[in-house]
């Protein structure tokens, strides 16, 4: 999920608007500190986060601590960057018996190390903190804490911080390329509320001050923006899925008064898992289980605990993003956010600039799900219809190293690109083996977008480099130009990157246009099949 730009979807696509280039973005030093692997980060690797947070709905505050377990990868520069966003305050930072000093550089804590950190050594450091974390007013599109009430007026609390980052509410190395190998999430709440976080519930402890601590534990690497607090009046029911790796537990956490509705709607989780295991390989977190947790915001791909706020309706908030009817046959949030368990969570990009690996594949997964339910034409109809949401206002991939996220076209244009690649490969089993191969090759890893591109090129047997270049790094839509001579039709690509070659189906056959004119039997009208996201233009001879 991201959908920063989805709010604009209701606007008709305007070609004129698309031609306007936005002013170049200005990135600050703070963006670099946040988004790059700087010297105070690169020397250490987070191995385990032991997070404890007490949530106080009465004044929208939190208080807690995180013990960061880490391994020194190389000689430290004497400083350690830990991220904790303002306005949260640090109470103390301790390593062993040492109280550490630090200076704040915006949202980064630059901690002065007092003891040597030997290369290869495993160490711990604990940050104690408190304050009123940033309030999310438009979650999940902004980030922070959602403090709201359910329809019975009882407190309902959630977190969402994709993009903004986990450091909005806990101290962490807020850098996508470094995931802990496992994590504890211990959330303390007033007794009346129940917390549901990622992984499995290990213990529930009633404290003597009217609070209860829920200790959740994730046994796998987790991207930190997925670490969640969900507190409310939940009901719980379970199911099992017989999957590729055996028995997978399914746990569902609707609000108590939605239990019956959820028992119907959440049946889609099993058909989703069946479809995605077929196309992508085993669900990545058998040991942590699969969960859907009702949230006051629309949804987020929180690992092994998908946040669900689609109000038990099919479509995307009751709408069909494709405009074809296909998108109303299933629950967008169950399908899209769960697809991120493979694309985003199992393999996570190292830099937000490559977020297309999360969103293009999750969008493409929607069309595969439509296909699993209703056949190949349904999937194609959905992906073709969804192209109406493409804006071509900015390239999908922005600047690296500054936590920039790329354009909203990473959804529909990225999905359209993947759909074309499947057709060009022309062998569904090979395409499936490529998708599954990405998942198994980079299992539980962080990746660059380039690694994924290279994998597809190598294992599909087709060099898609110019296709990636065109669709991910420019806003130009390829134009298939054609013109007639006395005896022939000539055709070529225009509005394309250098050396652009992409086969395309037109008039019932494959063409392999390049930037040079090629010839075919004369036709008055060249019609490209709708699966291809290109334009066609007849030009004067
Ligand atoms: Zn998404």
C-alpha cells in the first residue's frame, strides 16, 4: 500500500496535464541522513529489536524502550545513528552500565559511543523514550498513530508508517536495507483494550496498574515499517490453510461487533493464498502465521498481520479501480495487501526509490487473482482497465539515497508492464517460474530493483532492459508509428529510449518494431492488441 496519489484517482486523466513536467524536487541533508547508508549506520547490522511500548489513549502519549541488538560489521566511526522522529523525547540511552550522550540531527539521534565496538562483536544498546507521537490524520497515506473510536465510542488505535518510517513511534535504524532477523513487540495498554501486532502472541500479562502487556514475537526478518500496534475491542477466529509448506494458521481479528460479517468476507483469504502460492511460491511466514486485523485506516501490508480497513466490502473502498466490473468481484485490501507478503515483505527493496518492486507486483497480483477466480480474460480486462489511473507525471523511479518514493504510476503502469512481459515471454509456466524464482532466490532478503530486473532478463531468456528503462525511468509512452507506401506498410517505435525494442501484437500477429522503419504486408489500419500499453499513430508517408 501507499496510494499517496490515489486520492486523485477520481479526476479524469488529462493528457495536457501529463505533458507538464513538475519542478525538480529539492532534497535536503535530512533526506540523505534518513535515506542513505551513512557512516553512522553502515558499520552495524541490526539483528534483533526488543521493543516495549506503553500506549496511553487518555493523552495520546506513549512511553517505552527498544533494546537494539546489533553486530559490528566494521570499525565504527565512534558514532551510531538511531532514528527517532520528533517530537518524541529520549529519556536515556544505555549500553551496559554506560549512559550515552548524543546529539539530535533532526529525526536522527547521533549517539557517541563510549566503548570500542570490535568488528564481528554482538552488542546491545537501549533507547528509553516517551512523548506524543505524530498523529496520522490521513492514514495510511501519511503516517503515525491513529487515535480514534469504534462505532460504539470505544478507543481504537492503530499505527501506519510506510514511507514516513517506523521511527515515527519507536527508536530504530530506519533504513529499509537493514531488517532485524526477528523482533519482539510488547505493547502495554489499559486492561479494556487488546493489542494485535505482528507474528504470534507469546504471552499476555495483567499488570497491577490496570494495564495489560501483549507480547508478540516475529521469528523472521521484518521490514520495520511493518511493525504495528492495533488496539481495540477485537474478536478472534481461526482457520487453517493447507499450503505448499504444510499447515498455515490463519487468524482473524475483526472488531467484536463485526465477527459475523468477517467470517464471510475473510473467506477470501484462503482463495488468495491458494492463488498466490501457485504464482509466487509458498507464503513466506509459516512460522509467524497469516493474520487479518481490522483497522480504522484502509489497510497496510503489515507483515504476518495485514491491516484491513476495507469495511467488509468488495472493491477498493467499494469502488472498482479498473472500471470494468472485475475489481468489484473481490476485496481489494485482502488481495493487494496480502500480495505484499511476497512483494514487499519477503523481498523488500533497499531504497524507497525501488518501491515499484513492491507496488508493481502487488498491482499485478490483483490481476492474477482475478485470473485465478474468473479466468485469463478477467485478469487481462482488469489490468487493461486499471491503466486509466496512469498519469505519466513523473518517472516511477526517483532519486536514490534520499528516501524518495517514486510516482503513483508504480501501481498501474508497473502492473501493465509486467502483464506485457508475460505475453512477450509467451509461456505461462516460464513466467510463473520467473515469479517464483524471484521469491525463492531473494527469500527473506532486501534487494535492489536492478537485481529484480536482471533476474527477469536472465531467467526469461529475454533482455527487457529497454522495456524497464522506458516504463520505469521515463514518462514516455511508446508510439507505434506506421505509414503506407504504394505496396507496403512501414512501422517503427517513436517516443522511446535508445535501442528500444519491444515485440507487440498487432493485426493478429507479432511485430518486432525498433526505431528503424520495417515493412509488412500493406494494411490500412494497424491495431495493437489492448494488452499492450502503447499508442498507435498513422503518419503521413
Ligand atoms: Zn501496496
